[in-house]
C-alpha cells in the first residue's frame, strides 16, 4: 500500500511540475510582450508612460475635489472566477495523479494475484520440469502437517483419480486438502509433488507419505488451478492405477 501512495505522490508531483512550467512560460511570454511594447514606444519617442485619451483628461479636469488615489477593489465575481480556476487546476492534478497511478501501476499488476508465486513455464507446458528432484529417504522433519494446504490435480487421464483416490490419502496423512481439479496435461506417467519456494521439505514429506519419488519445484501448472496451496500433487498414471 505504501508503494501505491509513493507512486500517486510522484505522479501528482509530475503534474504539478508540468503546470508550474506552463505557468512560468506564460509569465515569461507576457513579460516579453510588455518589454517589446515598451521598446517600440521608445523607438518612436513616446517614452515609457502609457498614452491617455483626451476625453479621459477632460473628465479628470472637470472633477470637483481632490482624488484620493484609491484603487478599485476586485469584485466578488472576479474572486469567484479565480477560485474556480484554481480548484479546476487542482482537480486536474489530483485526477491525473490517480489516473497515472491506475494505468501505470494497477493496470500492470491487475493480472497477478497477491501472494501467488509466478509460474515461469506456460500452463500448457510439460509437467514435472525437473524429473531428477528425487525424494530423499529421510526428508527433513516438519512439525504440523495440518498447517499446510495441498492442491491435487489430475494429470492421469483417469476420471476421479485426484478427487476419489489421491485427495483422501492426502487428508489421511494429516494435510489440509485445497483445490482439486484437472491439470492441462492428461498424459503424465509418474506422479510428482511440486512445491512453492520455502516448502520443499513439505513436498518431500508428502511425497514420502504418498509413495511418490519425485518432488521438483512448482512449474508448468496454471496458478489459478492451485490457489494458495503450499504444495501440489500432480497425479500421474501410476497413482491412478495404484491401490
């Protein structure tokens, strides 16, 4: 969340800087116009004072009393227009900041799920990318099997192999069963237990409990098929045909 606000603030600062630069350019342009007008008057011998119309001079000469030199105050309508312009500029800056944050940050990350490990191999790629990840005879001990969620995917081509055959074994071994479904590949010969980063020991223990000999890192599985599972049992033809 803090990174989101940093991006929002940075985008707002960008818009403020843009409007500030435009304002400075406008002021510089107006001053150059005034200077150019004064130079033109000097070239024509008119001096730097502004000309006064003859009817204005006659009106001043005919006034009674002495002028106090007061300046007319700006009207409330003028103040309202100025406030409206300022409010409009601020609204554009804020809206632009949120829009930039949404399209640059949120738009780029909306397709990913928080807390989900990205899968590098396409979902339709081969399963078990590391067939040499052999489960050791004595895997590291884990304390509480019920603390880990296991997804079970059927890749054997045998109907019910995941839900009716392997998922109950996972639950009997003490793990919490998560999502159960079908993998993209339905022709996997040997079952594997794949693990998210930091969950290798869990996968090795589960593989040992189920009689599976391979526990590679997670790969080749669609992320929406496993949810927040710590490890994934991908059921092959060997487990589907077993007892």
